[in-house]
């Protein structure tokens, strides 16, 4: 048998939480577990889960309802981009045979994803998390999260079309998801313009740097991310924009506030620029 003091280290190497059946299989006795709980080094969740005090609250919430962290909550734990407005609830996948329960701050997903998951698994398989994202979020936002996962090499883009998704929305995303966008914001921009009948080419290299988007020959699109630029970054961007202008390009730069919350302004600016022919200018590479 393992020594009781090993239990905390064993949990720490496994995301800070485990089902008691897995602890028993690892050689810990019921006494080891109860002793750790009584000493306060671990906490018991329901009857069958033990967690360290520092365990991620999303995993604790999933264990409290007998489910797995999924959807945007899982994606946020992976470290990929998720829409800021989706972080108010913890998304948990539960079995369709599970008792109907409620928990404050927890959003339950009852649909079964395409990948099997173990009974004592606390994190949903990545394929399943993408499945729930496709069903839970608006199409453009879901595509943004999918592409962020692809860019982070958490999933291979060429694998996605071969998954039996059991969801029309997920299957549609799998056919268009790629890895060209540097951020979820770029995906939202490109998809929004696509819906407006405008084709945006991505990652076109000009002046030794990739443009976030290029419309026609000469309408260059640059997208600023969520973090505010440092002064040096801002000067670099202004210098890059100036070099593009000297080559004949027209540069439109949008930030996250505009793309997420002022989309009509962004769309109208682009289509007005095109109506003025600013995408057809002669340029030098």
C-alpha cells in the first residue's frame, strides 16, 4: 500500500482530482482517503471524488454533478480563445441516463458526443468538447474556437471531416475549419464578410509580413487582438501600415470591440471601401 502522504502528490499529477475507484486501483486504501479528508489536505466531492484544495473549480463543478468539463469551459482550460461572453457558466457533459439535476453556475450538456468517455473521466475528450461547442455557440463563434484549437495543435484540421459528428452543425464546421486565422477575431471577421458576399484571403505575405486579410488586390485588413498594445507594438503597427500605403494598399484596421460589438460598422466600412474601388488599386509587392 502507498503511504497516505503520497495521495496528495498522486492527485497533483492528475489535475488535482480523481474518482475513489481510481485511487483504490492505484493502491490507496479507504483509510488513506478518509485520513487525507480529515486532515484537510483533500476534499470529498459527493461520495466518490477527492480533490485538492487548489483543483480547478471547473473540474470540481463537473465532479459535483457527476459529469465532465466540456464545451467552452474545456476550451478555456486548453488555453485557446473563447468568446468572453461565454465564461459565465461552467459547461458540463452528463450522461443522458443521469438524473435530472441542477447546479448554480453550471450549464449541463445532455447530448452524447462522438468519442467514448470513461465513467471516471473528468475532462471530456477534445472531439466531444468541439461537438458541444458547435451546438452551443453561434456558428461564427464556434468556428473561432475550433480554429483556435487547430492553431494550438490540439486537434488536426484534416481529422475533423472524418469524425461521425452526429450533428449537422458540427459536420458543417468540420468542412470549413482551417488554421489560417491568427485569432478567433479574424475568423469572425472572415466569416462575417463571407456572409456579406465578400471573399477575404488570409495570411497573404506583403512587405515580409502576413496580412490578416486581403480583399481584392489592395484592401488590406489588420485585426488587433484583445490585449491593448504596448507603445512599441503600436509604433511597429503604424510603421507597417505606412509601408503598405506606400506600396499602394489601403489599410483598414479593426479592434476586438469593433468586430465583436460593432459589426455593422465594420461591414459597412469594408463594403463602402469596395464601392469606392479601394480594393482594385495597383500595388507593388
